[in-house]
C-alpha cells in the first residue's frame, strides 16, 4: 500500500535519475546481448504514478518504519557467523554459490571483487563499481530478499490456523521483514527501470526461490532462518561497500547537488532535512538489512515450535535486544 502523496511529484524521480547518467544502459547480457535496462533518463516513466480518487486522500504504510538514530546506523558493520554444523555450512555455501552467479550475471570484473578469503567483511577492491552496476545489484537483491519473510510468515500463519495455537509473535516480524524489503525495492525502482532481461532474471529467481523456500520451511524452518541470516550478511556487505565507494569519491553522480532521492524513501524512513542524500539512504537500508541479519540468525537458534519471538517481547529486566548490532544473532540463552 502506497501513499498517493508519495507519487505526487512524478517528475522528482525522473529528475533524480537524470543526474545519474546520460544513458541508463546498465549491463549487457553475455549470451543474447539484451541489456538489463535500455531506458534513457528522459524516457524513464513513473513506475508508481499517482492515482486520484474522489474520496481517498492518502493510504499510509501498513508498517510505519520504527526509525534509527545516526549513531545506530553508523555502528552497523559487516559480520559473519561461522557455520557450526552441517546445516549451517550448507546454508552458507548456498548463499555463496548464489552470490558467485550474481556476480557473473551482472558483469562484475575480477578487479571489482573483494578479498575472496573474507568475502563478507572485506570492502576494498582494485576497481569500484559504477552507479549503474550498483543499481542492478540493489534491484536484484531486494527483489529476492522480499521472498523469505513472506514464505515464513505465510506458513506460520497457516500452521497457527491448523493447530489452533498462538504463534508467539513470529508471523508479524516475518511479514514486516518482507514488507520492508519490498520498500527497498520500490525505492530503487524510482531510480531505474529494469529491461526485459533483468525482469526475466527476477522472474526466474523468484519462481525457484519461493518454491525452494516453501518446501524447505516445511522441512526445517531453522535452516531457512540460517540461510536468510547469511543472505542478509551479504546485503550488509553490499551496502557497506557502496557507502565506502561514495565516501571515497568513486560515485560522483550520487554526490552531485542535483541528485535527489525519491519521495517514497523520505516518507517511509522519515528522513530529516540535511540527511537526504544517497549515502544517507543507504545507511537506512543497511541498518534494515543488519536488523534482518540479526533477527534471522537469532530465530535460527530458537526452538521453532515453542519459543516466543524475543524481538516483540517485553523482558522482565527491561532489556531490549538490538539485532542490527548483533551480526551473529543472539544465542537462545541470551534472549529466552
């Protein structure tokens, strides 16, 4: 659900994208030559045009963002939970396998890759990515990242109905996670319009991903949460590297005074004046991903059938766990 006021200025997104490049030919597919996007900035259509109705003024977000302080966002760092058993190792290797093929598909050169011995924490590379390459990765990553929470929330909802038992707060957190990831995608969609090849990649990835997670969650929810924890580690790494390359001056189009982030982002994250640059936007999104990382690693440590969700619970000692700052997640004895 989107506010009609979010799209009240359809020219804003187009103006923001004009600052990116004189052309948005992002990356050409290796096999058939079809580009991920061939839309020129002057022809970029408003993906979510405003729709005026006689009675409805605005539709607020279903899950308003809870917000972060700047100190909390800057405190987020890449981290990695070392696999502790066979299922952890399989989840980790599956994520690394997917990351390898994403790098191939999006045309990342060898000199654009980071230290292979520390792929989830190292952010230095010989050659930076371009703004267009980053947008491809952001759009693809967020289109996939919005799937697991929906699968988990849906299955736990149906399980609760069948068993006529409470879910102890897991459903809400998982559905909110999927909603949050979708808001990331909608924000980046205001900056680029994927071409047919990119849309085909997303369609195929989502089809395989959804069905695989659906079956796996029925078999072992714990493995899925661990897998998502590792996936979010990659997301935190991706956004941390993007921030560094902005700070190092490698992405000048995103630091230009003419560049404006979309209104949809300003409203969703309640971004204050003076903190509405691309760098600040990525700070917010990285903090979200860090939260998902900590939540899913923690949920993977709990009793899947009996334990309450600690992130929506009130603790006897007033303690409030902050998953964004706990890269490896909380162990069961820390929160239960």
